[in-house]
C-alpha cells in the first residue's frame, strides 16, 4: 500500500499504474521506472549519462525520483524478524 503518495507529498512526474510495468513507480508518460533510475545512479551514472541514455528524461524527472525514494524510505515501517 502506498498511502504516502497521496498524503505526504505530491509527485507530478511519477505515476503508479498497475497496467504499466506491473505497477512499479515510473516517470509519467514513460516505462522508465524509479527503480531503474536509482539503480543507474547507484552504479555510477551521472545525470548527464542518464539524460543521454534516456532522451525522454529531464533533470527534473531525476530529482523527483530522488524525492520519491526519500519519501518512501521516510515512511517505511521496519518490522524486526525474530529467529526461532
């Protein structure tokens, strides 16, 4: 359940549609997932690398991906596992 999307912040550039990429958060109007952008950034891609690899992306899209990831982690609930 992603209640933070509606309650905490509005994401104008991120959409979640069960019919697109199995409901993963994407850049609106594309099939470019938030997950992919984060993976590429973590792997060393620069903003410029991303813009070259994905011409439909903008700097604002990339910044919104980071804000979205922050919002998800901020509202994440940690459940400790017990070892039997």
